[in-house]
């Protein structure tokens, strides 16, 4: 990770982070973890969210906590799984809400690359995880780096839609100017939270698209 392979416009905005002591420590720790055992996503996909969605093309930001930790799932995009992988429960609920909100059928694949390529930054706060151990890399200081990305967007971009699902993601709201952007907050789409209420029926996806269109921005094909 010393020579971080990251999309050029993101490199321009995050370059200063790469030289900071915390990032050097993070790089060393991630290398040790990947050398010691299976970690996700594959190393070449750690920065996939940035590489698929250049800084100037971001329209929507969806913040997850950390990658899926079972084989074949994680590929560097929050809530997304690779083609052919069964939908995790949170993703099932996301698709159910889109179906109810927009009337579109549930897709065949849980691979959200199609969203990323339209300008949806699918950003996990922690970008790596040890196999079978949720949040196992949450102490590696990834959050300092991903917070820097959120702050860069907050400072330099406006008329973005931030979808903050669950208390963890909602904790990032303080960085965002709500007068210049649309912030949609709700409970997390995981069954534990969603089934208590506050996820289904929020119409977040249609509200997102309406806001984008009001600001002359092409809506997302969810």
C-alpha cells in the first residue's frame, strides 16, 4: 500500500493523508494482517469505491461500517457483493425498499458496481476486515482516512445526497453542510434494525433522485 493505487482525482484530494504517520502505521498493519491470514476484500480492491467513482463525479454517498467478512462477498463497495453471491440480509432490505419506493424489480445481482459507475460512492468507514471476524480492523485507523475523504467532499462539493443508515453512519453527519446537500438519515437496513421500523417506507431513493433532478443532476438508476 505504500504506492496507493487510487483514482487520480481522489489521489489529488487525499495525497496529504498518505504522508501522515497514521497512514504509514495503517499501511504496515494492513500488510501484516493480509500476510498473516485471509482478509477481505482482495488487496487490489481495497480502494475500489474510489476507483469506480471519481471525486468530481460523486452524486451520492452511502456509508457502511466495514466489509463483509465471508468468502466471495466483499469487493470494496459498501453493501455490495460480487456476482453470483447470495444477497446478505441488509442488501435484501435495500432492494425491497427500492422495489417498494420506485416499483423496480429486485435485481439478479447484488453487485453494486452499476451504482458506483453512476456516481454513488459506496464507502465503508473501515476498508478491510479479517475473514469471519466483523469489525476486526476497526482499530487500524482506517476511519481517519475515510473521514478525510468525507471532509474533502463536504468542503469542495455541494448538492450531494448523503445516505446515513444506522447510528454509526449518522455519526458522520456533523461533517456535512445540510444547507448545501441533502442528508437522508434512517435506521440501518439490517433486519435487527429495519424490522423495528424506520427503514421501510422512507422513500429515500425517490427523494434522492428528486433532489438531484432539482439541481440539474442526472438521477441514479437504482
